[in-house]
């Protein structure tokens, strides 16, 4: 069964026991199907990235998990992890909405690794959505843009003076 004959319709999670649930259409048979993928060893201390990798490499569920974007998988598994940690569903969804929002002035050096991965996935999907490729109707090759130049001279104390290292 090729994954191109499958179309993801909706996906979600079940909390007890932790399970990833998806509804998809099989175009070969023209039937709607539902698949439940139990997250057997998933708990509040699990690494979401390694769980996603295990699901993608799973012989039984891998081709179905490929129908979902990695950002969507991260979001669903983070909601399950939050629920297992004692957070309410509403609080988890609000936290996930905050994580999925990328602010231009946000310092990503100060966020935890899972948040960083999710923000990078969000930026990648935004980039791909706005990307112009050869063959696109509004693609232009070699665009020249003139930017307004502002004379701004910054001085730094570390490179001034004669006492610097002459070998450098």
C-alpha cells in the first residue's frame, strides 16, 4: 500500500491509555479508516523527538505517521506529555499555542530543546510556504534591491591601539 493512496483527514490523541489516533481515506478502496497507535512506553519524562523517530521507524505504523507533519506530531505528543504531567488540557493547548508562535524579537538561545525544535519546525514550514521556485508563476531570477544606506560607524576598544598582537 503506497502512502500516496492515503490521505490524512484528522488526527488526535487519547489520554488513557496514551494513544495517537488518526482518520484517513484509502483511495484504493475508497474507504475511510481509523488507526490507533498506542504509545506504550510514553510517560511524562519521555523525549518527544525520540518517540516521533520510533513511530516513524515502526514497521506497522510508520507509513501512516508519515502522513502527518513533524510539527503536528510534536504538538500532539506534547499535549499528551503535559496531560501526563498533570496539566489540564486547556492549559496545555494554551502553552502549545504560545510555543508554536515565533516572535521576531524572541531569544531562542534561552528556550528548552523541545521548544527550540518546534519553533524551528514552524519557521521551516513558513519558509517553505513562502518559497519561490523556478516554475512558479511569480518567480523572478536575480532580483536586485537597493537598500537605503545609513552611515553608522561603530568603534570597538579591543582593536584600537598599538598594543595588539602583531602576529594576528
